[in-house]
C-alpha cells in the first residue's frame, strides 16, 4: 500500500464501528473484541499503518488498546489519531482549556496503551472559535509536550477549514468527500491544503454507507427522491465500465490532489481485506473523473444527511 510523504498509509482504518453500532447499511452490528482485534491485525497485514478513533466512539479506544496490549509488536510504526470534544465554555481562561485538553489526551493515551497520538483532532470545529483562539493555544502546548505529534480539526465546511488555517498548530484536517458529496472539491480548497502541507484525512468516501444500500431499502421519502436516482445512475455507470460502486467511489477520491489518507470503516475482517485490496488498483483516470464530476455534481447530499439525522 502506498505510504505518503509524512509516513501515513493511503488507507486509515476507521474504528467507530469497533465501539458503536454505526452506519446506515450496517448489518452485522458492533464486532466482539476478538473480531475487532482481528480486523486491526488484518489492516496492518495489508499495509495499513494508520488508525482513526475518537473519545466519543463508544469504547473504541479501549478496544484498540486491548488489542495492542495483546500484540505489542503492532505498535511499531502505527499512527493513531483520536478526537476530543472541548467542554470548557467560551469565555473561560486559557488555563481551563489547557487543563481539559491535556487531561483528555492523557486519558486517550492510557486507554490506547501508547505513548503518543499521531494527531489529536477537535471533533467539533466550533471549538476553534472559543475564547479568541484559546483552544489552539492549548493545542500548541499539548503538541510541545509530546503527547501528540500534531493537532487538527474535523470539519464539514470550507468556512471551518479557512478558520483552521488561521492557526499554525493545526496541521491535519478530516473532512467529508465522496462522489455524491463534491462541495469541497467545488470550493477549490484541496489544492490550497496541499500547498500548505496539511495532512488531509477524507471520511465518508462511501457516503456513510448509502452507496451499499439496496434500492428497495430506500423507502424513506428523502432517500427515494434525492438519493435513489443517483445511486441507480452510479450502478448503471459501473456496469458500463466494469467496476463495482465501491471501486468507483474510492478511485474517484484517490484522484483528488492533496488527499493523504482515506478513513474507511469496516464491520468484519473480510471487509477490511476488500477495502485494502482496492488500493492496489489505480486511481480514476481523467476522462472518467470528468464524467463523475458531471454526473454527480448536483446530488443534494447535505439535505439528505440533515433529513436522516
């Protein structure tokens, strides 16, 4: 598997499914801890050296930590990114933010059984706006302490990315992109992130599982009206060119500039194998990329997600 210049594999194993029942198309539920460890082992065997978790992902951090304690050799070269939600209120002094962030980083490290996070991300971009940059200042001290090699933000919008870029401490971003959700491609922000050397993790590559839903299950009005026609169009296109929808979606994102690693979750060891194997195939070529941009440019994905929430 391709490794980026900063040492991260092109695939990051997303672990929300290891701590919670998660995903619109999830049929297997949350795996038991033995299965979860097998999934982590399989990802590493397939060349993945990056894991994504969060303090709000149920017991995901503990699950990862249990596995790493059983097989300590897996820690070698493994990069673990976690996320926190800052609960200190806006207007509080800097020391309060520093105390909370330092404490939460220590809790994550203890649960994970590792000495350093690769990145510690703000799970909510709104936390950047608190107390005139107090959170960024606290993150600077955290990185200086060595508890995390870097800091970053999980975002949804171009506005939040622009805010993040105001603070040099934030050197990583996690953002949503898919063939059905192209708004951040349209914004032109990706080349700028690449120029600035920002590590870019892309989530929701498979449109939060909608890509895998059978058409007959799309009975909710918002899905039937706004998603189903595009899903059927994607499947028809895949039949024309001889690929699977997951291959199409993955190769589309891999074609984009500045993307460091794709965060892919899984429900089983077999899904980990299938996901990792797709990275052995080439990214989408220019002609098909332009076709995908044209065919799926108008999917109202934000509207769909809001209705489903």
